[in-house]
């Protein structure tokens, strides 16, 4: 984000010849200054994300998002930097030298994707950006697509009313203060399609999938085309949206025209995901923002618009996959997942007298192999050769912390037997857990076993996946209690490309212990503490 802010300096340079009080001239050349002028209470310097959005939008419009070679990353440059771009070439003597790149040979970005959390001012910013564009040039032509015709009419009205607003109080600024020559064409009152004075057509608004034939545009906007999770995880719906985009929307973009896709992410197969995965995905500049910049430090993108307390409340109530997609732009995928369903329970099996009917309480622990792996400890009750999950610890915290957490879990749930993989330090971990149980919790109820796991991990996971879906039961709120583990299980594909397999690996261990597919783990006979 910080690198984008250097362009604020360029704006100062552009306006350096203006008088300090020539505010209106500055607003005509600087979209961020225009936003602050129109609504200074909302668009403030301390709302950094709004400034970055404004700078990026203006850079797109002014063709200042560029790259030298097709495989390079896009970069936002100043006008001066654009004139002085260089590329590396090999000279005749075999040395690498930098040579100037003519502006006409630069690759100019025409497609901007902004993936931003809800309620962070993106739609409001877009309506003001369209106003500002029309003020800069009344020859701009815009087609704006929103989820449905109702929202399309609302967006169109906001743009049109912004231009037509009359000044009634000197304390408040309006569009005509900055662009007095730009006006709505007299008698052109249609909400969905209208023009500016001197033009035949300037703006068309429609719902996604609607009719947009007969006109072309220099800028096509799509704003939040997905409504809810039902649509987001319906492949037929997402495929139909993409087909309408390619077959209808793209045909309305004039040669050299721009596209802006504004979305709160949902699925890896939503429109943003499909475009980024396409062979032309490199044609898009993606501006991606997380609602929570740092959860440990409780640092939010914009605390006034969305506080950390609100963030945590939503996180507790929403399903993890939707929450992470919507608020942190980490889209979820269920397509191709190994586990297609999970069984749940509202209450554990009980005898007629109400006491738990488990034949045994067991635990399975897979310690973290590498620094970015997860420790996964699963406590489960065994009933009729089925597992009822009681507690899960799924974390990347260090062993000094997890040793105590695991011991606490064994004590709280009165675990009878615990199996801990001894690979990569697991044996030492098991000894420490035993020691904590003895010294801190004063108990010898849990028999801890450790064993070496040598079989192929992926093969084990796949071969036990059906049993896991059929015979492991989770609490109905497991997605809220253990969101990281939930996500690990729901997203796991088993194709060798998964970033983490610790959750499925430990869960497979539970299946193997109940079905007896694994040989017995080694038990320390000296004492139950293994000391």
C-alpha cells in the first residue's frame, strides 16, 4: 500500500504552479482531492484505504498502470516515471544494460479488479469516480452493471444526481462547483440511460444478465455481481455469469476501453476468480484489501467503518469460509474437495440415565513437522466403532505453548488413551505432555502412547476418506469452534497441491485407530507417565 502513496507527491508536483487557494483546479486534476472536496467528513487523509482506491482509479484512467514485458508485474507510475521507463537487454558484448522504453511500447493496463470488504465505501467511491470522469471529459461513456435492475437504478441515480445537484448552502460543495460546464442533457430523465449536454449517450446502467445492446462504452463497470453464498457455491450460476460477461458485456467495451470489476470475494470460481485464472488473467491489475490487517495487533483496514469488535462478532457468527472470503478476500473452494460431506451431532450418545455412552475417550495428536505446519490434536469419544469429536486443537503455535494446551485438553475431557506421532520431535512432545499431566494436573488417568508414522500420508488420507465422512461426527457448531480446522477439512483436495494436510492427516489417524488399520503404538511400561 505504501508504494501507492508516492503518487500523492506527483499530484503536488502537477499542481505546484497553482495558487494555494486554487482548490477547484486541483480537484479537476486530482480525484482524491475532488472526493475530499465533495465529502470531507467521509474522505479523510486518515482513511488510507480510500486514498489508495482513489489513486489507483485515477492511475487506470490516466494509463499510468504499466509494465515493460508481458510477464512483469503491473506497476503504478507517475507521468515522469512513465516517460523514463527502462528495460534490461543483452548487448553485443554479452553484458546486461538498461535501455529506454518508448512510451508507445509500454504495456498499458486497461483492467482493474478491486476486491474489497463490504461497507468500506467502494460503491460510493465508484459513483463519485464516474462523476469526476464525466467532469474531466463529457465524451466518456460508461456502462455500469450491478447485481440487479434495482441496484443498477440506484447507482445510476447516485451518479446522475451527483452531477445535477444544485448548490443551496455555501457550506456544502457540489459537482458544479468543480465542473460548471458539465450538465445532464435537458429532458433526458430516464434513470437507466442518459446523456450529458452535447452528447448522444454517456451512461447506461443494468442488472447482471440484462440487456445492454445498442451502445458501446469507454469504461465498463461491474459492481458486486454475487448476492449470497447460495449463488457463490452454485457452479451453474457462476458459469452463467461468466458466459454473460464474455458473450455480452465484453462486446460493449470499445477498442482501448477500460474495465473495472468491484467485488467482495466469495468463491474461487466467482467472476474475479475466473478472470484471474484465465489465460488473460495477467491483463488485470488487482487491488486486494483485507478488513483486518493484523488480527494479533487488532489492526483494521478502517476502524471507524469496521471495528475490530465488529470483526470478531461477525467472525463468530458467520461460517468461516464465507467470512474469510468476504472480509479478508481469501475465497473458498469446495469444487474437487476430497471430503464432500460431514456428519454432525447435537448431543453425544448417552445411556438412559443420561450418562455418556462412550466405551472410551481417546485422542490423536500430530505435532507440527515444519515451522508453518499445524499441530492437530483431536479428542474423541468412541461409541459403536464411531468417533464423536469432543475437542480439537489446530494451531501453528510453538511446542512450549501447545504442550500445555494438549495436556489441558486431556485433563478436561478425561482422556483414557492418547496417541501421539513420534515423528520430528513428537516423542519429546509426548514426554512433556505426560510430565505436565503429572506435575500440574496431578493425574495419571491418561495413558500416552507414541509411535512412528512411516506410511504414505496422502495414500492414507485418501483410503480412509469415505470412513471419515461416514463414521466421524462433529458438533453442529464445529465450524465456529474450530474454524481453521474446519477450513482445512472442507478445502482439502488430496491432489498433492494442498498447502496444508495436517487436519486431514490427524483425522485419518482417528479413523485408523478405531478401525484397527494401524499396528499398536509403543507404550511405556515403566509407568503411565512414561518417565
